[in-house]
C-alpha cells in the first residue's frame, strides 16, 4: 500500500460564475437582484450571505501563510471569500477555495483544528469568532440546535454530539 497523499476532497464556489452573472459585491442592486432571482445554488446563496455579513471581520492572508494548525485550539473559524488553500489531515489532502468554512465544526464541538491549512494563494476571509458563536448557540431554538448538532457530528465523523451543542 502506498503512503502517497492524494486529494481526498475539494470544495469551492465559483466566484467566476457569480461575476459572469453580474455579482460584483454583496451590496450592489444588481447583485441583490441576482440573489433574489433564484438563479443561484444553495452553496452560492450561502456564500453570498456570508460574504456580505457585516458581523464578520475581514482578514487577509498571504500565500504560503498557515491559517490553521492541526491540534491547536479553535478561537476563530474562517469563511473563505477569495483564494485557494490546502488542508492536510493525516494522509488526506483537501483543496479548499471560496465558500469553504474552516474550523467552525471543531469550534462548535470545542475540539482543536482537525487539519492544518495553508494558503496556496493570497486569501481573503471573514472571521467567525467562536466566543460569539458560543454565546448564541444556547439561545437558538431547539430545532436549529438539532440541525447544527447533526451537521457537526456528520462533518467531524463523531459517534455522538458534543456536550457544547446539547
């Protein structure tokens, strides 16, 4: 059996497609009309919503800069607006791009980063501070917490839901 690492998964929303539709920024009239038109996929709509969220802080990272280190505490998750990254989790390699969210599931479960992530190109991201998320989760409706709990368990491959989401 080879010990060679292979790409296990990749994810990105095509910002080129969004640009070709006329989405130039999350606040322009044309962009909001396209959002309301029904022409966007669910991933594109989520990207658009997080991209324009005024509650998230913008951050820029340089190519070759580490974004997350496996085993370290998650204090912020990252929503990727532009750029390309590589995630490494043991023998698994992940190609990540716009629309990727790094560290949110681990942060919600109060677990360390499950992979190391490095920027391949310059990256624009939005920070999701876990301290704010931790304050919001207990106030969420039970049904929404249940959906969140299921998503975290599935994303991280856990056997049971973390106590932080009960």
